[in-house]
C-alpha cells in the first residue's frame, strides 16, 4: 500500500473518531474535566450550570479518541501490501464528511432556541 493511502485512511479514521467522541461525550453525559472560572478549580462533571468551561475536557477526550483510532488504523494498515481501491478511499472521505455533519448537526440542534 502506498504511504499516502495509509496516511489518508489513518487521518480519516482519526477525524471520524474525533467527531463522534466530541459529540458522544456530550450526548452520553459522560464526565469530563471542566474548569470553574469563578472558583479556579477543575472537576470531573458531565454538565454544570453557570459559567464552567467544559470545552477543554471535550476537546481532550475527543483528541485522545482520535489519536487512539488513528494510530491503530496506521498500525493495522502497515500489514496490508496491496493498494486500496478508489472506492474504499471515497468511502473513507464520505464517512469523514458524514461524521463532521453529524457532530455539527448535533451541536446546532442543541443550540436551537
């Protein structure tokens, strides 16, 4: 498999994992690190009213998922010798775009009045 295909599919898998984890942590109400500005403390909570900033915790969880899935994909594709078909590359791109649209749609729907 050419190196560019391996990089391409690993990045696609990482972006998909990032988007699904970013929306999934919020949807599943999973505890994540949240910074309380007024108290100047960090706590593990799912959602908190007021001014707390949970963005960093969401970002870190999603980045960890992306690194894990992207790295695993990179290692698994190392064993493959034959190039990947154009259809598989197109499906990788389609799933990547779909995950971005789903995550953006989830947060847009939650912000709707």
